[in-house]
């Protein structure tokens, strides 16, 4: 049986950050990743035909993101500000819209005290009256898209303004890594080559205070690994998977308080489709041809179809468009064939632009997609809080008997749903483990 100081489960941003920090502190670390690649929900595709990376997972750096920024600086990676122009297109009619202020006016009416409730319940009381009617609809769509959440389930207080910032602050202040998030993953993995074990699925974790034993299945067979501490960074969807499901990690024992914290969060759902086109489709619209007003379009809003939100790489110029469907509508698309999803997306985009679907389809050079809902090692997009459970992430971040430590975006109350949250939580878990190991030398 192999023995080590710390076993880290999951080689996404949190796992890589934790393993790197612990290795630098001189601890013997093993990093076990179920997939054949690093990055977790960061999935950057590179195509030699294109000057830009294609992000099929995390794409944006939201808000200040100090840990992410520090790493990007050290890795000499560039993050450029994302454009801020939002346009609505319907049958060839283009209208620039002010998106975030309308949402903020609604969400700032969420009471900071008293009983928490779902966003849907809050909106059903028609806050702001008739004049806020369209804002309430946009706010619901925003929460489905940005959080990947079900308005019937997400805590209204979790999407309210905090720390003196607007509710949409982190969404409205975004950057994009020019070299792709995958470049950051490779930098984080630097020096960990001897620690990383890919295609190593941890199926069971037996533990008691002061030590744990992992059952690890790989193409080479089943192995047992002993560690003084374990950092678990798998996504919330995997933590919530039933024993026996592919990707699930069985905890023996499974502490009731820990399970309560896990079940106090929900996993959002998202499907995204990336299209490489000959040019931006509004160039061919009879009503829009020759107009330059859409040259700096960053986000495109469509009135119909499950893919209502699209974006471009603006300010970078390249005809790559991302179609986004979050929340409950994405569940109805999950496990659909790639061709079906492409057809649905193209129909909505063609209708919005005011051209035929056939003309648009002829301009598609390539398509990429990843269904995170159907990914057994993700089981969704990212975590969000249920009503009355907004401290669940904080509880999940607490060590269990100085042996089990949890990291990942679901455990970071400030950065839930972001790479920043994953990085911060990985570093926090590493500090917790290091302090424990020093005490127990």
C-alpha cells in the first residue's frame, strides 16, 4: 500500500492549487484525477486553424478575483476586459439594451434580514410593481444563466447585493484569458508531474481521525492508498451522487453533519455550444448589412429558444460565437445529440438575425460542445445555495476530524461558481492541512 502525507482528489483548479501549495511546503502529496486530463471544469480546446482557444468550461474571470489575478501575473498570462455592449436581435431588428441596471433594481429589493425564500417566491410578489415587470423577467433569466440555477430553488438572499457591491457586479466586470484558462492549468501543474495520477478514480474513502485509506481504480487495476489527510475537491454534483454511480466517492463513515451541508446546496446546470463561423451572421442580414453598429457586440440576447444568450470574443475579433443555456431549460437538452443541439441553436440565431437557417448553417466551419450535466465527473455546472442555507459553503469548508478537508467552488461562500472560488478554497484547504501536519509531527 502506498503511503503519503496528503491525498488530493480532483485535479481541477482547487486540487491543483492545494497540491501545489502543500508540495511547496515539503509534504508528500498524491493528486488523483478521474479524467485523462487536468483542469476539471476548465476545458480549453485548441485548434491549429484558429488563433483563439475555445473554452468549453470556465471562460471568464469575474470581478477583482485577486487569487486568479496573482496566478495570471506569475504565469505571465494576459486577461483582457470583456466588452460590455449587450444587444437584442429579433428578426433582423437590433436594439442595444442596458442589461445589468435593470436586474440590479429588482435584486436590491431582496430583504437582507428575515426569512429567506426562493427567487421565484420573491419575484412572485411583484417587487417594484408594474414598472419593474420587465426587470423581474430579466432578473429571472439572469439567475438561470449566470448561476445555472432554478429560480424555484435558489436562495434569493444568495443573489442579493453584498459588501456594498451591486448584485451583478462580478458579472458586469469580467475578463477573458487570451491564452485560455488551460494555460493557467498547465502553469499550476508545473512541478507536480510526479504527484499526478490521471485516470485514477477514487471510489471509496475509509477514514478515522488521523488517517484515511483510498480505493483507487485505474486502467492498471485497483490500488489502496493511505494518507494522513485527504483534500476532496470533486464538484458538488459528484459529492451528491449515489454510491455506485459512476464518479461517486463513497465515504466510510459518512458524517451526518457533512452530508447535511452537502445537501444544503444544489448543482446548477448548463449546456454551451461554440460555433466557428465564416463571419458574424448579422453581416448577411438584409436589415443589418453594411451597418457597423454591431462591430463591438459582446453579448447577444434572443427572444426565443433555449439558447437565449450568446457572446463573442470581443474585444478580440474572430467569428467565434458561444451559445449558452443555463438552469432548468438546459436539463431538457441534456444528452441530446450534438447535431440536434446545433440545429436548435442555429434556428434561434437565424431567426434573431433575420436570415435563413440554411444560410447560417452553410457558414458554420466547426462546432464544439460539452454537456456538463451528463459529465459523470462534474454532474452539473457549479453550486448554488438553497433558501435558508446560505452558510452551507462555510460549513463545508470546515475540516472533519482534522482528516477530511473539502475544497472547490462549492465550499467558497464568496466565490461559489467561479474559478476564483476554486483557487481560494484550494489554498485555504492547503493552509488547514499544513497547520494540522505541523501540530502532529
